[in-house]
C-alpha cells in the first residue's frame, strides 16, 4: 500500500469524529486517577456537542465507568491499551480527498520511558481495523504530538524531539524529512528548536508550543516570565518561525499566546500551555488552570479561529501532571 499522492490534512479541516483513550496507567496519576478520568470525560462531553466522539477503553471494569462518566453521546470501544495519549499512539491519517489511510507509526513509549508500551504500539492498527479504515504500518518512531501541518504541504516540528537519539538514532535530518514527505505529503518541514523546558515526558513535542490556525498562520506559546527557562526558548521559537517560509513560499505569520501558566499539583510544579488546544468542527477546546490571564488568552485564541466557539476547560492541571493537555488526549479522524 502506498501513501504517494496523499497528504495529512490540517486539524482545522472537517472531522468525521474525534477518538480518545480512557486513562489506563494508574502508576502515572496515582491518587489523581479519579481526577484524570473526570478530565477525560469532561473533554469528551464538550467535544460531543460538536462532533461524534469515540472513547477507547481497556477491556474490563473501567468500560462501565467510562460510559457512565462520558454519557450516552460518547461511543465506548474496548481495545487493549497501556496509556491514554491517543494523539501519540493513534494513527495519523492521510487522504487525497476521497481515500483515507491510517498511517501507523512505531510507538516506543516516548523514547522507551514508560513501559509497557506494546499495546499502545498496536492500538493504531487495531482502531483502524475496528473502524474499517485502511492502514499502513511505517517502521519509524513518530508521535502525533510532535507535528502540526497546514494541509498544504507544510509540517512544523521540533529539533528537540525528532532529532532526539531515543527516537530514530540511525536517521539523519534528511532521512526524516524524506519519510515525512513520502508518508504525510510534507514538502516543507520547519524545524523549531525547542519544546517546553519541563517537557521531559515527550522531549519537546510541538503541540505544546505551536499549532496551525490556517495556512500561513501559526499560533505559538510564549512565556511572560523572564526568570523561566521557557522565556528564552519560546522567544527563539517565535523568531525562528517568523523567519521561515512555508510550502507556498509565504513567510509565516505568528500569533503569540504570551502567558504560560504554572500550577502546583500532586507535589509537582507543572506548566499548563494554552497552546495545547484541540481544533474541531466549529470549536477550539483549550486547557485552562484558573490563571488570571485565562479570559485574555482565550480571546487571543478566538481571534485566530473566527467562526469557531472557543471553550476553556479547567482540566489543564491534572493533564499536565500526567504529561500533556487536551491536544495530547485527542486524535481527529478527517472527513472524506
């Protein structure tokens, strides 16, 4: 099976549905497991107001609990999973407008950090089989949270993640670009230098720091505190993006989210980037943390997505404790 002539569509394009996974790794959340389940259910219910939602749940007693918490509008599908970050373990879809293929990349628990990951490495293919979608297994480590695309051939990632030696140590930058081009239709790859300083879990996924709002426009996470390491890192990223050209030859326009909140939860201090939002059919779901700047930052995001309802969901702290945000727990199935 070939994906030649196909391309990964932008997240802001039309969706058939959203797919999520129910929290499964109790050692990750510990005493916060119930809060994590509530957060996943809250996100699923909010998205279900706009488009169909499927929740993948590990077979067993948690399926009934997920169904009860998510409500009747969320479809429950039982499949073996190790963790709940379907953005990274799930398929990355490509399409030519009429045909859709679920590309199934190798998943290794974010550089072999979180064992076991064998079920999560299989879940993309299992989901595609369940949904009746064609799939293609690709022998390269890649997580969906490490990229954002404009749907017109431009892909943005971070050097920190894709060039990390725990991912594909035998591949050069050119090798990676060629594979992204062959499988996802990326003709231009923009390499931002950094993810968040505290993002040890994913080694700097781009979905914490940059996301396409439309072709030519990228929404980027800033940091307003010069005492934070992210102040410099986000400043460098933004200036790098503003000096980059996309596949159409345009110099990128950047809309900055200037505030990066931090919270104390579960004995840890965690960043809660507003930029880890999810764009769907008529909505943008944004993680918030009760920060004084929430209203203003939601307004900035809304300006970049005219015609969509921007929803702030106070799930940021517990998802950040687990290592991600709303974008990390969702995966779109593009409409064809």
